[in-house]
């Protein structure tokens, strides 16, 4: 399951980080600190999301 979670992380992390950066830019955080913070939050949020999706796929 860990290999599946790592594969899913590579897909989910880029999606969440990209979405978070777009949201940060729309919200007016257009400096480097705001963009990097949004990307880091997206990558961090992808860890439990990828584990959850991998767990659901293994149990299905």
C-alpha cells in the first residue's frame, strides 16, 4: 500500500499545491512568501489525502 500511496502522492500533491497557489494569487498573496506557503500547505495536505485514497483503493 505504501508504493501506491507514494504514486498517488505524486499526482495529488501537484494538484493540491497548484490549486493552493492559484487560490493564494487570487486572494492577493502575490509575494514569494505567500506563494511558497501555499505550495507547502498543498504538499502537506496531500500526505493524508494520498494515504486515504490508497487505503480506499486497497480495500475496494
